[in-house]
DNA sequence: GCGACAG
DNA sequence: ATCTTGTCGC
C-alpha cells in the first residue's frame, strides 16, 4: 500500500485512482448480517485521534463486538478530503475486529461527494467491505423536504444527478442523508439505515461507535497525563 | 473574487 | 469535530 497522502495534491490524485473502483450496486442485507458502525473522536490539542468499530447483530441490534484504535492526526480537515483524516484509525479498528462485517455504516458520505469518493466509498474500496454513508447534514447538495413520516424520503441531488436520499428515520424529526458507499444499492442502504434507526434519528451503529470512541479518547488522554507525570 | 463546505 | 447549562418533552 502506498504511503498515506501527505499533501492535498496527493490526496486528490489518490481519490482519482480509487473512484474508478467503486461498485454502487449490491443486494439487501440478510437477517443474520453483522453490521459495523465506525466513528472517530479528536483531541487536536494533543494531536490524538481515536476510532471505534462496533459490530451489531442486524436483527436483534445487540452489540457483538467492539474495538478501538488510537493514533496521531495525519491530515487536516478539508471539506471533500475527510477520509484522509478519519480513515487511518478506522482501518486499524476494523482490522482488530474478529468477525468480518457484512456492512459498515459510516458517519458521512459515500458516492454523494463532489468527486464521488466520500469517506464510505473510500473505505469500501480500500477494504473490499460493503459500505454506506449516513450523514447528518446535506453538505453541498440539495433536496426537497421528504414527507413527515418515518421511512419517507426524497432524492439528494448534485445538480440534476441523484447521489443519495434524504431519509426520515423518525416521524417529525430532521432527515439523515444516505448514500451508497461500495457494493450496495441505494434502496438497500436506506433499508438497512431505517432498520438500524428504529428508536433514534441516527442508526444504532453510529450512535454506539460515537460514544465508544469518545470514551476511548477520554481514557487515552487520562493515560497520557498519568504517564507524563511518571505515574505509570 | 467571496463564501460555503461531510466530520 | 469541539467548546458547553439548563431545559422542554416522551
């Protein structure tokens, strides 16, 4: 694997290389599927980043396994280049999983991206795993308001091109923005998102990964303080 | 040219 | 992402 891009120009070239490898199609999940959620927390002061991967049983929503991975921030946040900031620890956390996920849900976009290679698609191509993105805001895309009921949706548009869906996961609550990552269709990605977001706006996968990596970051920072004082 | 802009 | 108290509601 080539070195992780260090400059914006290298990152753009890497996106061009990977974007051609995205497969935006694939079947629905089976009932016995294992779905992973991944998320990242930062402490920019100390240059620390921690990722978590939480694996759920798709049907029972029970946590099967969870891992975390800590590292150093390797890339600044630049809109459109989020993957280069978030993926290094995410790849480590996923590699530490004992089971292989049947789908990985990311906090962000897949194909819905100015260059068609958002975080979720990028992760899918690098790992070969099936991935989808569920974002909380519309980024630079447009959409009509979906109907008011859970399950209602409207197309997410980049100009006239459909790149995802604004999907209402809870009646009367702001929609989330779903897009294909890799090896899954848009309808199937929305179906999975809806199944995982039965109680809250965001899917259980991302909710649990979010709380898990925040806790791991707090622990890592405490450990760092202790060691710097010689308190092993 | 100036802002907007996933997390 | 992160900084942050109380508060409205199921």
